[in-house]
């Protein structure tokens, strides 16, 4: 199987990730932050080490501002619904995933307004459009770092400058970029950073992260046992306990930590350059095939390792099915949980076939995909 | 290390659980329910198999009514906050964990009333007290199946009869019983069953379950990508998608499934009898030690494999520290995230030292604990 579905979840993971998960389960599988015995303390240290590694990775000052969640969606819901109240206004973009758009749309019911900035047909966002959309009651700008369909990289730094100037919170959905693109919450003026643990960060499924900048009031949703202030029937407000009720996914967090440590060891620049070179090669070769329509920037320096295509007017699911069943190539067709993005690039009816590369993909994988697409196109002529 | 903290999380897990987690990560670590390629389908089958095994285990008719959550707290918050609206009344007990009490107390702010039934000093609940507390607007009874402090088993079947008669929903927190005590949602008239995956069910941390009976309206909290109805900006209302936005914890669910299959293979009766015999032996031996105060029913047939004690007026944390550091025995001291339960049994100031046994504990483990307690008591005399 040639796995080109890394935008959904990276696969495989580094060996150290498997080892960390297994080691945690087998050798210190106690409940962290609850009991005080050796195994529980060891589990607690595992969690805290994870926070420290993540803090360093994103240039976050205080590791206690990092909240472990079950996935990026969990983190995004907490951030969006925790920040926005009746009467507030939020700005987002037409390239967002449903994990941003659905929470924002649902908040209309309680009187939270939204403006969805239209991106161009390559998924490119103009920061000035964000500025123009700001109103008196704008409290939050929620924007993806890179589209999960076209890979289009958003101008986070420019948006960060606008957000800071206007004193509006900036929430970045880094599900498609964390672990591959450098993210510095200070330099980029990111107030809230949400991401998955199981994509570019190379951790296991069941992990996600929300960073909340100091002194930002985010209402918690869940209440429960935190191992702290147990005598009280109200949720403690200290971080991270406020947002982390119940037993955490200790093995998952250990695996995520190992994934980030792997990235640090390899070097994020090396990883990005590798993915860029695969993307560049893929796009160049795709351009040579007549029947292929390529979406997005078509420029590996302006997009993540995600390339959406169609073959003429063929159904995207049918094409992905052929790639899988005949050529043993895993891609993802359809709407990718981002309907407005497909409307933006003009593929709402057809969907696209999405190829997404990871660090463990090789040039041969890309060649295999290109050959398969050529064969499919030739077959269509017959 | 003699691990007697199984009420926090069971440890170790059966080998098959480790294998299932690792196998899923290594061999079909794709994103279930999203793409349609072989690896993604295999991951999807893993999740569905989990639902089927769980459904069978709790006598649930439709596996799609089973929601995977990140822990029991997650499941309890979803159930409690998804059911109760302004003007409703909920009945619960003084033996509940903060994962039940804190959500219920927080709902007071939006006008949800509550009645907390006082249990006796052994943690025993009278079902008639529940009946007396029912009002016109009572919508939910939320009760633990067994206390996490005294192990006291609650009369769920009697409460179920009352709930059915009065047309009130019954939510059971089975975090301390699932996997050890037989739970049949039909026979027990349970409308909502919340439990952890990582305790008696022997799965990995990061897993939890909420069963929602057909046709019960539970408002979802999270919205996002579900891999279904991707064209829509509103959350799909079909189950389980409605409550399972974002990438699930596929390896964790595979591990949980393996844990339940292990229980089915061993036989839940055998597991319960083993835990009962350890508890019985422990209680009998404890009674012979003068300085020990035992809380709860002190009857292995009326409590789970959880025994809370104190040594005279000694600080519970200090005693647990000695058990850990001198005798290499892991217990959990303090309030165990259940302050009202400690008030109920009269240990709110002192806390208790909690011993909790699992299927992998042996009689030797119990003997070791008894010997350690005897030694501590003798030392106190000197």
C-alpha cells in the first residue's frame, strides 16, 4: 500500500512513537496526577514532559497553558465556544474545515455573529479582507494555517499583526501544519493554537492540543475530577486542570511527545523540505498529464504537502476507488469535511481526489501515483 | 511494586490489549470513517467491531447508540449537560464522584435544580429516598453503580424500576463496575450508561463510553468533521456521528475491544469472584488489626473491590506515602475526587487510604498489604 493520505492521519509513525505508547502502558500505566505512588508520579511526569516538549516546540512560555484534548476538533470546539458569547462577532474563512465552521455556525443560535471571508479559487486569503471585516464586537479571528484540501498556506503573520493591532484574539487551526511548518506563537501573535497530535506531529490518534495564551478567559465545558481541589464541587480554574477533567490519555501523550522529539531530532526544516520536494515533483509531473485538473496554488512553497486534483469530470470517489483497488494507492476523495472550501475552488459537486504526503513518503511513492494517474487517463480514452 | 490502585486505572492490562493497540497503530493506522481506501476501511471496521462487542457486553440492541468518548468524565458531561435544560430537576446521591457532582452543580447557573440524596455512613442508598425526591420536573436520576471510595454497590435495579414507572431517565456511572459486575441496560432499565474504558474493562487510558438509549434527545456539545453529510455546515444528527466529531482514538478503541474480549473469554463471573475473594480476605484480616478503621459495607458481596481505611487519626496521605516508599505498595489517599462521599462516611478532613484490587492481583498481594499495615501499626506504638 502506498499511503498518500497523511492529511487525514500520518502513517506510519516513527518507531519511537510505538515504543513510547507501549512502554507507558506496560511500565507505568498508572493514573497521572491522582495518586502519589511511584507509578502515578511517573505517569504524571510523562504528561508534564509532554507539556514541556510542546511548549518548547511552539515557543510557549508556560507549559501549563497547554491543554491536552482528544483531537483537533475537541481543541477547536473548546476554543471557539469558550471564547465567544452572545453579542460577539467572529471572522473566519471559506477554506475552513467543518471543525471550525460547524461550531461557528452553531453559535448563531445563541447570538454570535460571524463573517466568513471568501478566499480566491486557489484558496488564497487576503489579510486586508480580514481587516475590512472587523467590527466593534469582533472578538475572534479563527483561521486555518493551511487548507486540508488545497494545502494553501494562510498569511498567519499578517493576520496576527492585524489581530494584535485591533486587540482581537487569533485562533489558528494548525492541524495541517504543526510538525512541518515552524509555528512560533509569540512571533506570529497566536492567542489560541489548536492542533491534532496524530498528523504532522506524528503522535497516535486520540491526541490533540489547545494552547491558551495567559490571561485569556476561555470557558470550560467539561467538569469533573481533576486531582486538584477535590474538596470543592466547582471546577478549579487553574490551568491545565480547568480543562482536563478525568483520566488523560497517558500512553497517547507519551507517543505524541516521542513524535515531537523525533521531529526535533530530524529537524523540522529537513522534514518540510522533503515534503516540499515531493509536492513540487508531484505538481510538475501532474501538469504534464492532459486530463488532470489541479487545484490550489500549484506551488510547493505556497502550500502544504496536499494536492487536490480531478480527472476531467470523473467522480472523485470512483477515481480514488480505482487508485486503491487497482494501484494500491491510498488517497481521500470527496469533500474532506470542508464544503465551503470546495465551493471556493469550484468542486462542491465533484469533490476532489486528495493526495497528501508525509515525511516517510519517497519519490518512488510519488512516481507510482503519477504512473497510476497516467494509466487511468489512458484507459479513459479507450 | 504491588499495585492496589485499580479503581484509578487497572494495571497491568492483558497482553492482548497491548497487542491490539500496537497492531492498530502499526498495521492499519489510517483514519476510520473518512477515506475509503483499504487501510481506512480496516480502521473503520476496528471501530465498528468495538461498538458491536460493547453492545453485546451490555445487552445494547443497536451498536450505533454507543458513543466513544475520551474517558468516563467526558461521557458523563455529555449525558448530564445534553439531557438537562433550564427548569429541569435532577436527582443524584452524596456518594457521587466529582465527574457527576461538578457538572450537576454547574447547571444550577442555568436554572437546573438538583437534589442530592444523602446516603448512610456506609455509603448505602435507599431507593425510597430517590422516589420521595421526585418532582414534577424531575428529568434525570444520575447515580453511580458503585462508590469509588467505599465500593458500596447501589441498588440500580430498584432505581431503574422507579425511573421507568415515573418516566424519568436513568444515567448510571459504571466507571467502578463495568467489566466486573454484570450490566444489562435492558434488564436494569438504564437509559444512559457512562463508563471508563481503562478501568474494569481493561482498555487503555484515553477511552470511555456513553450508551444513549434510542430516541433520547441528548444535545451534542462538539461539532466538526464526521465523515458524513460533509456538504452541510450543521452537525449531522444521526448516531454515533452526532457525538463523535474528529478523528477517534482508533488504537485505544482497539485496545478497549481486546480488553472486553479478554473479559468475555475469562468470564465476568470468574473475574468478579476473584475480586470478591480478595476483598473479603482483605476485610477479614483488616478487622483483626486494632488501629484500623474500615469504611463502607465491610462485606465483599455488597461492595466492589475497593476498601477505604484509616489508621487511627493518621493523615491518609502520609500513610499512603509510607506504603509506597517503604513497602512498595501503590494505593490512593485523600478525597478521591468525591468530597461529598467523604463527608457521608465522615472522612472529609482525614481522607482515606484506598486499596483497590484488580483481576491480576493475587492473595499474596493482599497478604503483603496486610503485613505492611500491621507493621505500620506496630511502629506507631513505639
